C-alpha cells in the first residue's frame, strides 16, 4: 500500500482532514452528491477519500473542486 503522506512533514494529516471537511461542508451546502462533485474527472470513491482525509487531493483536483463548488481555491483551506 503506498504511503499517503510524507512522514517528515508535520501536520500534513491535519491539513488533509481540514481540507476534506471543508470540501464536504461546501458540497452539502450546495446539495451536491459526491458523484456530482467529481463529475467527469473523479469518481465518488475518490471524492469520499478526499473528504475523510484519507488521501491528499492534488492541486489540479483542488482546482476542479473549487470550480465546481464556485469558490476561490483558497476557500478550501479555511477553517470556520
């Protein structure tokens, strides 16, 4: 099984969880399913893994999510 985070980067797991929770919050506010958020680029399983912080989304994936959610990409990193 490939490693999901680099062991020498402190706080990486916390950031994955924060970003995932924010994506889930924005998605549910917009009444989108995980499949709808993923669209033609990502399957529901990938979106689920990102939302629970199991994997870190690439910058390209975050850009697609921010576009679909109609928010600036920086909003995915907000903790409020």
